[in-house]
């Protein structure tokens, strides 16, 4: 293992009922080849048992801090709370779901890549074994955006329409690559794990997102276009997605409404940027 240099990589882990997964995630980092990491876990559920488990995790590992959101702040909303608690920053900020297991070389490999781009790591699906990146290689055109709006407009269509099941997971974009694609620039990274270099924040990037949940990938893609920081898929940086998350493929009516609202927001953002 390399000597411990705390804080070069900070993981902002947003947890909603994922305390067990967060504990596994920290254990995976502890087994890693580079120990220059720290973790800020944002507890988003308000559940007393969850909070107790995360407090115990923080008490047992000095590199772990726990932030208890006063209300469910959503995914990037929770990440923003974590970012405030993580100051001052060192090199990389990784926004992640709780149900992700970093490979032993995750921190080491991330620190070895050029910090001039947002990194979309190789996210190996626990269901299929395939890489969930690149999420979107190219920026969606107007026809694709209109299809997204139609697919999410009515709850029965969003829940049962065959093409929509794919859209529910990926907002209609990206393709599984099996982890075989080379490092390359893409439009948007998969939202379950995104690594931001200092350049992203130095050039005016942030974690602001106009929806409670879903569509964060598009916001990142549009922000990177605006500030001139590329997004790069780096297959050598590997993390495994257990996919225990609370959104799942079968979604409640409330989650489908959240997805519809997110689609409206991100497509409006792209439409606006087309004309600016």
C-alpha cells in the first residue's frame, strides 16, 4: 500500500437507506492500494437506525464524516451538503451512490489520470457485469429529447412501455460496452459515480441541479460544455455497482413523477443552450 495521504480523493456518498452498503464501501476503500482518501456520507433518509449505523461507522474510521440532512435533499442536493462539509478540498471529488464497491486500485488509478477532465469510471453492473459507462457518448438531439418527454409524460407508459424500461434506467442514452472501450471523451457520465477534478470547480462548475432526482448526468454534461472541461471515460478506474439503490427498475408513482420533472428540466436546459 502507498503511504496514507488523507484527502487527495474525497467521496461524497449519498445514502438513503444504504448504511450497510456505505459500510461495505468504506471497507473496500480500506483494502485499497492507495489510502489517500476520505469519505463524507450524507444520510438522506431521516431514519434513526440508519443514522445510528452511520454514526458508528464515522466513530470507527477517522477518515469518515457523516452529515445528517434535515430533510431528504435528493441526490445532488445531498452531494452539495457533503461538499460543504468536505472543505477544504485536495484533488478529486467523487459523487457516488452508497451501493458501489471501489476496486482495490480505484483511488490509485484515479490519481494517475490527468486531472483535466471529469472522469466517468468503469462502473461494472452487479446485474449484468457490464460497464455502465459511457453513459452518453454524444449529446442528444431534439428528436431524442422529444422522445424522452413522451416516454415519461404518462405514468402507465413510463412504467410499462417496453422502450421506456430502458429509458428509466438510462434516460434513453448510452450503451453497455462490457468494459472493453478505450479511454475517450464523451458527453455525459453515468450518475451513480462521477469524479470531478479541481479544474471543474475552478472553471465555475458546481453540483447545482434543478431537479430532486434523475437527470444529473445531463446537467453535468451541459455544465462541462459551458465551462470547457471535457468528460472522459476512463475504463482503468473501476468501481462495482451492486445496484441495491432505492430507485430500481420498478418505480413508484412518486419516483415516476420525479423522473418526468427531471426530463422536463434537463431537456429544457438543452433546448435553452442550443439557442444561446
